[in-house]
C-alpha cells in the first residue's frame, strides 16, 4: 500500500520576495550601466536606480509577511524569504551608507582648498560647453564655515617648485587620476596665474563633477588651490573632499617619481 506524502504549501509572499529581489538587482545593474556609459542622462539613471530601491522596500515587506505566515501556519518558504532579504540588503547597503553620511556631514557640494577666494572656473566656450553650460555659484558664508568645520584638512598645496615645473606636475597628476581636461593655461600673463579645468567622474555611476586647479607661482615655490563641485544634488556625501585629498596624494606620488 502506497503511503501518501502531502507537501506543505509554499508561502507565495516568500517566493515573490526572492523573485522581486533578483529583479531589483537587475534594474539597479541596468541603471548603473546606462548611466555610466552615458546612454541616458543622470536624472533618468537616478530615477531607474530609485525604482530598484523602492522594489527592495517591497521585498522587505513581503519577506516580513512571509515570515509571519510561516510562523503562524507552518508553510514552507522561509529560505526564499531569507534569500530575498539578503539580496535586498546587498543592494540597499550603499544607499544606507549614503544616508548615514548625510547625517554625519554638512550639506555641501562645492569644496575648495581656498575658502576665502575659491578658484574660478574657466568661462571659455569650450569649458562652458563641457560643463553643460553650468557655472558654479558663489558659496555662502555658512557653507564656507561648514566646510572649515567638516574638512579642516582640505588646505592649499605648496610645492617647492617653480611655476612651470609645478604646472607640468599637476598635468601629470590630473592625467593619472583619469580626469578629462577641458581647459588649461600655464602660469603667465599679468596675474601670473595658471589653471587647469577638468571633469572627474564618480566611481560607480560615473556622474560628472567639475574640477578647477589654480596654479599660483610665488617666490621659490608654487601654491595650488583645488575646487571640486558636484553637478547633481545638494549633498556630495564627502566625495569632493575625498577627491581633493586623492589629488594631493597623486601629486605627492608624481613628485616622488621625479
């Protein structure tokens, strides 16, 4: 006589939590790819990525519902729900990190080594077009004070080099960092200043940010001031300050290699 085996039903909430978590990862991957390779503009890419975040919020809700159903009815599917939660949290980890940064850091998107007199971006036609017509506004006193408190280490860079030699070193550092130079001028003219304007891109989605470097020859040395500005969003989550620090580190690397 055959023994009848009755399988416990599977919680559909658990199954769908896993399915939707996989779908959310796919949506996020598409958002990163199309934005990074400039197939869509940044706002559109962010909208797609935001939809993946919303899907993952639904995943967590479904997983919680599934856990309650499994506990109450004894249905199978807890492993599906756990899988959905793990995948959802993997995707939400970076946005969560940014949320923590937003609580810890001031709302800034414009960082300069010279707070009192920040380097000005080139207004040449080529540079303006490369920035999409944007010309960063002057910063408020409150923003300058907030930068001083949050990033005391962001200071002007002094090189024991003549102006032209320092300018060439800056060019090498910019190129080594992979920034795209959109305008440049060696030290000279009545003011004696040089400058390099470039576009830097963020690590994951390659958002374009604007950088300008002022080269100011002094007696026996050269002063460098760097300004980095985000094109999108009011809060850079510390990206611009880290970019200035990376530039200083790369400059030291180039100097050591001389």
